């Protein structure tokens, strides 16, 4: 652990010891890391005898309802205006706005603690622990338990392991470092319920998603010496299978399994707009491609949406941009 991180941990410990009431939150549209870390921190603070108000601007998707203690989070409900907190802990929020409109808490809390692993993280807190090398915020929180020499309880371990496993895509992404795996081992040792986590997150899929996946694979095209995979799902496809764009989760990643494919493109005709998802095997930075269409994302996963766009036109445009990038490859 870096010296500056150790220093930040020490500061966080004294902020916890010297204060009594805490507001804890992750980011809007929360993922497994955001909620898992929020729940573990809230639980740790309670074990240390503190008053905690755990908050999330939005509810998660159905697949995260198994998280132990999820009902202790106040979803979309800010505390009454007169409520004052000694400190606020923001997790996974690279900037002040990521958690929602929390101005009232920022104004009243004496100490703002910012814990994050995003490389774009801003130092908006009084105490900032930003570790871009950490796989997940859950990894940092597990290290914090270790720093305190407090063993995560079973439920805490389950919440933290969920953050770790979702942010690494089941230990598949390049953020699966030796430290991420060490932390995973610690959490399994503390009783993390990996059977439930795996069953719900990775071995359960709605019927409609599978039907749509079947349709999508039927419509898969390989272009440009089989280096580009393209799938287009039209409004008619969704109607035929009584599905909607929410059922397209994971489809765009499937063609990446084909050895020749460098970029996978999924075009979706949604009510009033066209949505495009991009995946790369790693040679081409699809976030740069998405940026040309006012979208964004990461090197291997990106996307954009165009309101009122025409499917055929956008398809032509994105294919020509991707083809130009693929042509540059050796
Ligand atoms: Mn994260």
C-alpha cells in the first residue's frame, strides 16, 4: 500500500473515532460495487457504535436484491433537512455529483470522506482515498477492514465479494490483479456466500433475454474479413418476441468469442432513438469511436445513443468508422 494511502486510512480512522453520525452513499444507478461497498461500510460503522444513514439515489436491478441488508439503504430518500451529520462517506463517486444531488449533506457535514478507484477521481473530499490500481471500491474497503484488524462478518464479506466479482467481470478483466485475488480469498475465508452470488448473478437469466439472444445470434453478421461483428435488433424484433431493449444485456459481448472478431457492434432500435453498444477485444479503443458520436465508455466497452436518428444512416456511419479503425490493424 502506498504511503499516501496509508496516511489517508489513518485519517479516515480518526475521522470515524472522533465523530458519531455518518451519511454513507455510492453512485446513482448503483452497481454491485457501489451497493456492496455502501452496505459493508454502513455495517462496519454500526459495529463501531456509530449512527449511520445509508443512501442510494436509485434502486438496483433485480439481480442485486440478494445483497444482505439491502433494505437498510434509503433509496432516493434523503434525510430530513434538519438532520445533521458529522461526516459523509462517498464511495465510488469520481465527482461530487455522482451520488445524486447531495448538496444539503455536503453543506452540513463537517468532514467529507471520498473513497474511490476511478482514475478520473477528483479530490473533492476533506479526506480522499483514490486508488486507480484497485479493482473495485470493495477491494479498498476490505483493505480498510484489515487495516483496522476487524474481520469482515459473513454478510459484509458477501457484499464486498459482490463488488469485487462484478467490477472484475468474474475475474476476467485486466483489473484482476494479484491483490484483487488475495482480497477475494480473504472474503471467501470470511464466509462470503459465493454460491448465492454465482447462482443469481451468473446462472440466472430471464426467458425473454434468452429468446432475444437467440434472435440476435441468428442475425449476427461478420464483416471486413470477419473482424467486425454486427447485430441489429429492430423495433420489429422486440415486438415479435414481446421483449424490450432492457433484455439485450450481454448480447454485444457474445461475438467477441469468435477468434477473428476485433470489434462487436450492437444496434438497437428503441422508441425515439437508436442505441449502439460497442465491444473490443483490446486492440481497438472503442471509447474513442463512441466519442465521435457523443458517447463514451472504456477501451473495451463503450456506446452511444442518438435521439431521433435513423437506423440505416447510423448503421452506415458506425460501420464506416469501425472499418477505418480495423483497416489500420496489421
Ligand atoms: Mn467500482
